[in-house]
């Protein structure tokens, strides 16, 4: 009360300073009335409007209105059994018969006459706390409604943005855990930039007596809820609510605006769309815009507006990137984008080759044997070739290929390589110091960079070179660890092709 | 005035009830009881409540019993009861005084206002139980006077919450608890005498905020025992009501003082 009147005084002062003239530019006729709040455009005008409510994932159409109106919202509370997952029944408590509840869209400055109806078939008393309401309890105190009754209260939507609403009847956590939440959008007076699609997605955590996907009727489990151990974490109240036939849809090149809420009751959401980057996010539903966002944090009882342009066709998976929730508790939704491929943005798979990583097992065995043999002085050519082959597979074959053939014009061949055979000493130096610049191998020109393989010790380099010399029609021969050691001592500069 | 009239009709009532079985009451010992609602002298503080011995109906009032009441008390029939005592949905699903006996007779009567329930109990020589009387009775299970710490006790209540209220009610006469009382859980909500004082119970002298339990977490703070949220939900329902209100899932049973106890 004191704060409000202080604010009012503050705004009146601002009006004197002329700042208000900017804020009220859209409602010049009211300038004389000088409303006390920046979002207050004066008394409602025009005909009374019944707000269009939509079930998720749909969003009511944009408002396109340039004056504040008297808007009636009729929202009915329905307790009903629905499937939370295939073959798993749960008694949800809903606003409008869906989880999340109906999407409400009004304009900043609108006077909203809110009717909360509690279905006569319901068992519980309910109310509603809208985070977009300025007033004690967000409307909860004025909307406490027994089954078969209706409550009415009126508020002015002073602040624009996307707001969560939820039931706040004791025990609040249980009412929310049973699905009693949704979103109300208070559009700025100038509206929002046009997009091709608007969708409504809301995360919630659920606590059932049985395990994840345990079939049959599942009761609410208060212990799990208090311990914050959800059985399900879901988008739009059911596993599969936004997958398969029910996936969200868009075409390539379209803009998509997601109104993403998080009802909780417990978890915060690390909302992410796999394979997409949000061009713009109104994080926490506030006025600031963050650009180029991979994952946006949505608090329980909070919401965000994420916008992006689709560029490549395919299925984009929305997840809570606290990733076990996605793959083990159901927090998955799909945005299906159809249209022409654009290979310049995303190629699809270009190469599928074996990558074993350095010294991946079981290759180590041959290497270990060779190391033993070297220590005992019994190292044979065969030991060296076997160990070299294993090391080659792990280190060299990624570029030079397992066949030693290389990739023409990119990676020089080692098989029957005239360059390799021409100068053995030079060849020993290449793995030690790398090779950069133009060379010609078997008549083909190459101009690329091979980094020094400094992770390899003398034994390993010797074995690899011996393997190469004795493979793929190369002339044969043998390189010892001593040879490598000597070569290592001769200068530190990388082998420069220009020198040859 | 109304009280005098109901006394005058006592003979007619006795005649009308002759066909219906006499209401069955059992004695409950009362005693010291830790309520879900804080009973301390200051707001939110817990204290053990003392409950005097009392008698409680073993079952909720049935449709047949209420029909007999309507025969004897025409002023409580649907359409006759004044709107300030009963809302528009009062007895919308029956019974009516001129109904013939039928299959639904043994089901609990619902759609009855607090005023009508109170009148019924008065006509039967009783009154509505207080919240504390109802709560102490409902704490029992088949073998214990206070089974509230047993998760199974709580689960029974929650299982009922999970059933939609649209299902047809079963007949009264579920399994008896250790006192011989039936159907306190799992059938209907029940009016209590002081339903509209539940939020201020225990601190009405200190001008506590009556809205405390109505929204957000505040309710949890003032709860004596967080595990008793199942009972809290019943309180939330009752506190959402006004005395003329009726609900499809709201019935009642009567209580009366135990012999030898002050009224």
C-alpha cells in the first residue's frame, strides 16, 4: 500500500518531467488523465472482448489492437484422468482440461475480468495466482473457489511479458505437481514482431507412486515430491505430447517463436533445442533480449520467449539439457522442419571412417610385445611390423588411410610412395618434425600440413616406419630406435618441403 | 423460532423415521490430541488439544435418512428452503420427500448445505461434529486410535483424492475402524460445525491472518505436521465453502455429547 502510493507519487513526478509523454505516445487521448503507472493506458475502451484461449501447443492469434480494452477470461478447472505415458493413467488437475492450462493472451493496459470456474464434478477447491497480476497473491486470495462455484476478480495488466499462472491452494506443491499451471502473455502495446509460427511448450515434473513407465493408475507421491525426485519430467504434461504426429511443425526459412514455461513444482529447466541456436531469447520472460543462445535457463515458475529461424530440414529435439531428464524421464519434444536441404549450411555425413583413437585396445598387445623384445634384445622385423601396424592404425591411418593410399590431393599416399623411398633419412624426420608445404608424391602435388608426432617415442617411430617400409609394395627395410634417436638429434626445425 | 417448530414436529419425525433404521452412534473417548491445525495460544504455535468424550454416527447420513427428514420437515425440501440457507444446487440430485425407496437409498446424501445438515442433526438430537472431533475420529484405523504416522493411512486418503468426483458414490458401510466408525475417509467430504473457523482456529484471539492457508507456501508454515497435507486438503476444501453452499461430494454425519458429558 505504502509502496504503491510511493510509486504513484514517483510516476506523477515523472509525468511532470515530461517523461510520461513518451510512454503514453500510443494513447494520446488519455494524456489528460495521466495514469499513475507506465503500463496503465487509462480506462478500458471499445467493446468488451472475450479472450480466445487455446490448448497447448497452440497460441492465440496476435492482438492487433491499439487501445486498452475490457477483456473477459473464462477459465474452468477440470480434474480428470489422462495418460501421463503410454498405458499409465494419472489424475491431473487442470486449467481448461489440459496440462499446461489454456494459453491466455491480453494486451498491456487491458482490464482483465477473470472468471475462475470450478467444475461441479471436481473434488477440490482451487484458485489461481497469475504472475502477471499486480496485487496480493496474484489473484489467489480473490479466486478461492469450491467445486461447482465461480469466482470473479479484475486486474489491470500493467507489465508486458510472458507470465506463469498456477493454482495456489494448499498444499500448493501438490496442486502444481498435478498440472495446475499455464502461461499468460501480456503483449506490448505495439504488438510483437510477426513470425511464421508461435508455439506453447511448458515443462513440469511429476511424482507417481510407481516407477517411470509403470503401467496402470498411478497416484501422486508426496514423499518423492518433497525429496524432489520426479518420476517424470515432461513437456506439455505427457510423454509423447509433442512427438510423432503431434510434433511441432515448421518449414525451412520460417521463423518460430516458442513460449516456453516451467511449471515446476521443483526443477529448473535447461531448455535446449538440439541442432538449433536461438537467434533471440527474452530470458526469464523479461524485456532484455539475449542473442545466439544455445541453452536458456527457465526457473520453476518462470518462462522465456525463444525465437529462431529454421534453416535446415530435419527433426529438432527439444530437451531439458539436464539430460537424464530427457532420455530417462520423458523431457523430449520434436520440432519437425520440412523443406529443401542447404548443403552449404549443413552437409549431412561426408565421411565415415574408422577412428580408434591413440593406442586403442587391443592394439596395445603387439606394441607391448615389441617393447619387451627390444628390452631383451630379441626384437625381430616381424615384431616391429606388427607393433608398427597397430600404432599406424591408431595414429596415421586417419589421414593416410588404412590402405596407405592417402586421399589424392589432400593426404599423400604412403603405399608405393616415390617420395618415401627416395630419402629414408628424410622420411624418418617427417614423423618427428612434421611436414609443411608443397611436395609431389607419385606425380600428384600436395600442399598441406602434417604436425610433428611428438607423442611417439623412438621405438614407436621406428616400428611405424618399419611397418610402412614393409607394406603395400614398398621396398622393405628396417628402421631402428637408434636411427630415430640420431635423426631426432639432427636439428629441430620442421621438415620444410621447400628445402627439397 | 425454528427450533421451537422442530420440537413441535418431534412426534411427526418419530413417526416418519419409524421405517428407517435408528441412527447408530458410538462413543469416542476424545482426550489429548495433536491437531494438524496449530492449537497454541499464539499464531502458528502447536499445543495439544483436549477433546471431551463424544458420540459419533458410525456412518454418514444416507439418502433414505435424509428423505425421512424431508417428510417431517417440509421447510427443508428443495425449493422450500430459503436461498440464504441453501444454494441453487441444494439437493439437485435428490432425494425428494416423495421419492419411492430405491437402490440409491443407502448412498450418502450430498448436495446438502451446512444449515440443512445442522437442522438434520438437531432433529436427531445431535449436532455437527467439531473439526477437532472429526479429526480425532479420522485419525484412527482398524487397530489404532492414531494411525496418522503410518504411510498406509495417508495413502488411503490420497487414493480417494485421485478418483474423479464424477463416479457414482457407493453405499455407506465401509470397513469399521477401532471405534466402529465407518467411511470417514474414501467416500465423501463431511461438514463440520466450525468449518468456517478453521483458518483461525487456535489464534482467533490474536487476529491472525485468516487467509494464511489460502495461497502459496504460507499454509505450509503454519502447519503443525507437514506429513498431514492429506488432512490439510480437507481443511482447504471446507474453508472454501460458505454455509449455504452444496457440493456433489459433500455430505455429513452427526455427533452428540457422550452421556454424562456437558453439552
